[in-house]
């Protein structure tokens, strides 16, 4: 039974995972590089819970109880009492493997470890830990409190018992699961990300404007959100990392990241989280297309 969950990275995914674990009654240790970043994650959690209370999805008492379950930290040693630690740091293999190397010596021998990576090999990440049999990919969707799905990915060494324990854990969070083999970007992003990349090529080649591409896919394909808006929402750095992983991992030119995506990331225009991507969110009123 998982009583205490550690979450590394308090960004949009880490704070969402902390949110659902705390609402499910688990104790949560939420860490980031600095206390300020961890605190910023907690303030997003509070805002999102208040929104749920406003919609009648959560009672005010349950919100207070959930918030009381969350402790903040700026060290990996803070996860020493956790039964399970989920890494949700930046989508960069070097960052993730160095976190696992530093984290593992602090953990209980029985503790399980997981990564929320969108695209990196679970088997490779597991090999950077001292417990590949207790390691899994648990890929939550954004925004975590709203999206129903979690992809479960076993590495080559993941034990049946670990897989079963993660199934129980995700059920406690009231999530549905889809099992994916350990291939670059798993199922959702193997399909979604090439579509987003193609929408950026469509913009890059001048086939349509930001407005027209998003409107075309919303009204013409019945997508709830246009692909460029969705890319901004995911984070353009994350989108680029996933495309690079598909391109290199599958060695197929059809996954070549669009140069315009590279340019936006180089400019630091990473989407909603930095205030500007394919749309500018810093303006009054509706976000303004940047091209
Ligand atoms: N954005 C999405 O839609 C989405 C969906 C599913 C999965 N993911 C995956 O979740 C992970 C996090 O993505 P995100 O969108 O939350 O990114 P984000 O940029 O919002 O947050 C990343 C956080 O990790 C922290 N961090 C970086 N290095 C760290 C370290 N060494 N120790 C502790 N914290 C560190 C950063 O300070 C930041 O707060 C990535 O692996 C991404 O691929 C993202």
C-alpha cells in the first residue's frame, strides 16, 4: 500500500500529480530545485482545488484536508520515507538519470520509483537506478486532475508485483490505464506529437496562419483545442524533446522536428508556461497569435 508519495518536479505535471494523490488521501512530498519553485507548484494546486470547490467537485473540507497532506522540499533526501517516488522533472534524459542516481541511496529498499516521462526509454531510465525491478513509466496526461488516462509502461526488468502495485495505485487515483510497450513516446505521444509537429510545418510553410490552423482542426476535425494551442499548453520544449526522441529512437525522417519549433524553443518561447509560444498570453483578453 502506498501511503507516502514523493514527487520530483513541481511544474505543471508534478503539481497535478501531487494534487490527485493528496485528494486520494496520500501524504505527498513535493520537491523541486528550490523552495520557491516547490511553493509555486503548491500555489497552482491551491488555485486548481479552489476551482474544483467552485464547481462542486470537491468540498472545502476535503480541499483543506488534501492541502494538509502536502509537504514541500528542495532536496531529494526529503523522499526517504516515501513508498513511491514519481519523477516529473524536465523532459531531458541527463537531468532524469542524474536525479535517479542521487535519489536512490536515500530511499527505503522497498520503495518503488517511476518516471512521468513522455518519451524516454523506461528500460534506460530504470538502468540508472539501483532497483529496475521496482521501476515503471507512469505517464499522466495534462491537466492531471481532469484527464482520465494514465499510460503504464514496463521496463524490461519491471516485476509483475511492481506492475500490479502501480495498477492499484492508479485505481486509487480514479484513473483509467492503457498499457504501452516501451517504445519511444509510447502510445499517446507517438500519435499526437507527429500531428502537432505537422501543424507547425503547416505554419512554417505558410499554408495557414496560427488562427486558421487551429480553427481548421477545431471545427473541421472536431478537436476540442487546435494543435498549436495544444502545443503551447504542453510546452514547446517538451514537444521538441519528444520529437527528437521519436526521430532518434525510431531512426525515421518522418519524425524530423520542424525548424520553426526549434526556433521557438531557442527563443525561450515555450508556450503558456513562459507567457509566449504560438500565442502571446501576456496581452489583455484573448491570447494573440505570434505569427
Ligand atoms: N506538459 C505535458 O503536457 C506533459 C504531459 C505528460 C507528461 N509530461 C512529462 O512530465 C515531465 C514534466 O513536464 P512539465 O510539463 O511538468 O514541465 P515543467 O517545465 O512545467 O516542469 C518541470 C519542473 O521540473 C523541475 N526540475 C528540473 N530539474 C530538476 C531537478 N534536477 N530536480 C528537481 N526538479 C527539477 C523544474 O524546476 C520544473 O519545475 C516531463 O518529463 C514531460 O515530458 C508532460
